[in-house]
C-alpha cells in the first residue's frame, strides 16, 4: 500500500516537471531574459510574474535562476542559410536606399521645374 502511494507521488512529480518544461519552452528566449532582468532588478516579484503571465512558480523560479545576470549565455551561431539570407537582405536594403535617393532627386527636380513654370506663367511679360 505504501509503495502505491510512493509510485503515485513519483508519477505526479514527473508529470509536473514535464508540464513545466513544456510551459517554459512556449516562451521566447528573449522574453525569459527580460523576465529574469525584471525579477533580478526588483521591478517585478515572482508573484506578480506568475499572475501577469500565468506561469507556475517552478517556471518563474527556473527563469530566475537560469537567466541570472551572472550566468553567461551564448547566442546561437548563425547557420550558412541564415548568413546567406542576411547578405541578401542587406543587398536588398542597399538597392532600396539607392532607389529612394533617385526618387527624392526626381521629386526635387519636378518641384523645381514646377516652381519655374509657375513663375513664368504668372509673369508672362517679364523677362528673367
């Protein structure tokens, strides 16, 4: 009888931990870092975090410990595909910036042309 109670307690503990891990991983890494900074900075308490975001105490505590300021966190290294995508996006940005410059120059030229045409039309007898 005692063994069954221990088995049941053991299963509940395991199920709770699996549930907490699933709950933890539904949040972005940036959110976890931000929440840790808020908790460590004293701008938010564990209870406030639990109420505001609907997280369990175990998840809040895990974030508090795992993302502490003294814990060195490495950023994931970019893959080759991500590097190529970044290069393509940077090239596209440069192209769009050049197109914008050309459009701005054309706009200034059209405004200047319109200005001189308006002067000529408004004073037909005067010579510039």
